[in-house]
């Protein structure tokens, strides 16, 4: 799978041959978090993203009712090209599905948000250990008490991902990540989990447990799962997201200056 | 004027004491292009901005009917805090005004777009000559034949700004500007004006003439005046922009990672 191009990887997902997380697929290509909402919520949701650019860096928006992300590559179909989706009704998780062919509606707008895989690749290239990759687990994610800037019905707290980083490399990590504003940018917090409302660093709300070892510091990044925490309050009749870790793979070079393919 | 803070500069503009261009005001603070549209056009306009991030890097969006940019500083009032506005009716320039107190409506949405002043300051700090600043004129801006990615009724060609750059410093200029994605990023073209549809480098469509001298190359950046070129096609009943060079001054540090004040 890791040797497939982005077009081939999407074809494997579309045909049901790949239903697992997408870490490591289509190396060098931008992957994205997903949030699909009725058009009536789209303007406020885009305001929410603009006001919270670290958890919600927008890299694509479809036309209303059009399931194709026309700026993200060749026939990127939001109905079929994500390995697993979460369906929320009235803000409450209603289940997970493998495709949206029976759920797509003419009033839906899909928004793609940048993803941590981009900066993880840059950190790995700089020789920073990424323990969740080495141990082949999903990065731990936590709800925090960091308030997002509200927009219309969208209000709530930020979800963060955590990676244990060797103490002497934290400054380097900050500098590298700040270069990727469309992939959550620099960390939002370093150190004491309690300072951002996390009670137990070994018990994440999403993903797998990965407590820091001696000599490591917990480093926290704004996470694209944040919208899943915020729609609980907005209560749209329908909202569809990716399942954590199961991202949309695009044809955009993850080092590109803009997320727009020609 | 150049010694005023951003809050003081906005106060001077609001009271009518400053009606000129805003170059050099409130050094270190982010300045912004402005586009105000009826809410019915806002979602498509935000899609247009996302798909054309170089001319239209969004740094702020107001709530519908709210004239205050609440994420850009202390009481940033879009009705009074720009020195000169352009009013377009049905896509056609109808005139310029000093404030919007008589024009503001409950259905309007204001969008702030990053501005070239940010990267100009970074270039000047690196010792790159900025001739239009030295000569105290407005940077030359040109309509081009570079097609924007359309969104709904918003479609058309890009407007660019041009700065003559010493030939041996072009690579340095590219690298510096790429660090400022919210200020148009790296140049969209270097060299031959005809290649992007510019017939006469000495005759700009907006701003002042500044032809390159021997040893200088014309370097072109996507420009925040682009929306003024695109609304002609979208024909909203009302659209209000800043007058070229007369920007909205915010309290955001122009080196900040995100354009959101606390």
C-alpha cells in the first residue's frame, strides 16, 4: 500500500480494498480531515475555521451538492474516497459507514482541513522520533479546556494530539512545525497536561495511549478532530466526518505553497 | 503618523484626520485588503478566496451584520476605520466614500485579506530595495490573463502588483515571501510581463508607474485588488472595498503565526 500513488491509494479505498487508517499511504501527498455539513451551516463553519486556524486549517471546500473536491486532485470523490466515515445526527454520533453513496444530499458542503501527517513527515525527516509511528498505533488525542473562538452555533473546546518529544529537541520541533500553517502549525502547548485540562496523559479521548518516558516532554498540537467536538453544540441535522486517523488522501504535494492542484 | 500605534492610527482614520494611503503606518501591524458583500454572496466568495489563496488570503471575517472585526483587534470597525472606500453597485464602480455609516446593512459580511505591506517589510529588513517606498508612490498593479479558480459567480483574472528587484536578489526575495502565506506568499511570476498578459510595464491599471531599470527584473505578486476585478462578473447589488493602498490597520502582529488576537 505504501508504494501506491495518491490516485492509486484513493482507488484502493474507493473499491473497499483499504479500510484501515491512512498513515504512511501516498508519501508526500497532503492528507486531510473532513467535515461535511448542510449549506445552511457552511458560512458559519467557515468563519469558525478562519477564527480557529490551528485546529481547522481549510485546504478545500466543495461547491454545494458537488461531491468532488475539484482543487485537490483528479476526481477526489468525498462520497467514496475516505476509508471510514462518522455520521452525526443532531450533533450526536449515530454510527460509522464505509461510504456516503446513500447519504449524500444536494445541500451538503464538504470542507477538507489540513492534517498532522504533513508535519510528522517533516519532523521524521529531521530525525525527530515519532513514537506512535514506530509503534504502529494511532496518535493519542485529548479534549482540552482551550476555548475555540466561536462563530454562530459553532463553539466549544479544542481537541489536541500529543506526541512525546525528547526534551532537547522541543525548540527544533516548534520551528519546523511553524512552517506548516495548513497542517496545524506550531504546538499549542508544551508540558503540563493539567494546564490545558487533561487529567490523565495515559488515557486519551481518541487514539491510543502513549505516555511520555523519562527525558520526553508531552507536546500538544491543535487537532482536526476539533470539529467533531464542536458540532455537538451546533447540532446540525446531519454532519459527516472522517473517522479519526482515516483521512482523505489528495494529489497535492504536502510541501506545496498552496493546496490547489492545476 | 508613523509613530502611532495601530489603535491610534485607526482613531486618526476614524476621526478623519488621516485620509491618505496607509503605507508605513503602525509599523509591525498587519494591514488588510477589504471586501464587503451581502451574505447571499459570502459563502461563494469564501470559496473563491480558499481556491485563490495567493490573491485572497483571508485574515478575518465578520458575523453577518456585525461591522466589527472581533478577531483583528480592539474595536476594529469596518464602517469607519479605512481611509477611503470604493462602492460597487451591480459590479460597477459607483464612487468612493470616506466612511460606511450611511451604507452599512444588516446583511453585509466583511472579509479582510492579507496585504503586501507584510512581505515588503520583511524584504526591506533584508536590505532588498523597495523603490516605490523610496519614491513615496503607490506600487504599480496590473490586470493579467492569469485565470482565477472560479467559485459560483466569482470568476475572472488575477490582479498583480509589480516591484522591480535587482536581478541577483530574486531568489532571496522568493524565499522570504514564501514564508508569508497570509500576505500573498511567493511571487506568481518573474520576468516577461507579456507572459501574463501585461502589454506595457510602464502603464499600470492601478497605482503609479515604476518601470524596472537596467539590472532590475520585474517581479509580480498576486494582489488583494483581485476581488475588485472579479465582482464585475458576479454583479452583487452592493460590494464595498478599500481604495487601493488605503488599507484596514489591525492590531495583529504581522509576524504572528495566526491573524487572531486574544
